[in-house]
C-alpha cells in the first residue's frame, strides 16, 4: 500500500461565473444575456452553456444551449420553444474554457410569454394588415385548393377557396 495522499479541490483554474443580466421575450422567442465570465488564464477562449428549467432546483431541462461563443462584453443565447404562459421559468449559465466548466451563475427567473397572436390578413408578416396584404389577396382571388398558386393562408374561411367570404373576413 502507498501512503495516503491528501488534497482539496480548487476552483483556481476554472473560469469564473458569468453574471446574469436579463431575459428578453419577443415574438415567441426568449433571449438570455449574461455579462462575460472572467477566464482563469488570459487568452482563454470561453464558451457558454445556458440552462432553462421549470424548477428553481434545476431538476429538469426545458431548454439547453451549449457551446455558445462568447460575445463582446456580454453573451446572449436565443431559443424558440413554446412555453406555458404565466409560468415561472428559471435560468442560469456557466462558462467553459475547453478544459474546465466554471461554476453556474446565480439563477434568475422569467415568466412564460403569452402565445404570439396570429393576425389573419397579415399575409406579408410585417405586423400590419394594409393595402399590400389586400393586393396579395386580390391576386389570389378565385383560386381553389389544389390549383397552382393557391395559398391556404389567404383562405381565411378555410373552405378550400379564396372568394368573397375571405374578402369580407379580410375587411373585418
């Protein structure tokens, strides 16, 4: 038998934790931002892991982003996942230098967004129902499901044809 060796684990050579800044929610996507972590050695290139959970104990994973390249001063990760409206979600992040993972940041929470409202009649997706959309509907007028050029998005009544009923729905 050999003599007993002792030691204490150390975090001296791992990146520091990033500082969580904010969670922004827009158009059904969530963007999480942290202030960059301090590398253990100058010149280390850091990547980040973001963990989103429905539990403050992080015993489940709702979304996970790994290998996110470090930004200038801050690092952000955007994910697109349907979340439960008004539910509290928790998130945290940590940095890695290619050898070691740093410790997790303090967790922050955010509230699941309301579902993105669909705006029937906004055929070009610019957030407005206007004359450009009207002209698109007019170009489709008279088309039936199965015909070349038929676009189901313009069949507002979902009856398989673009006709006056769709025009009146558009006007409403």
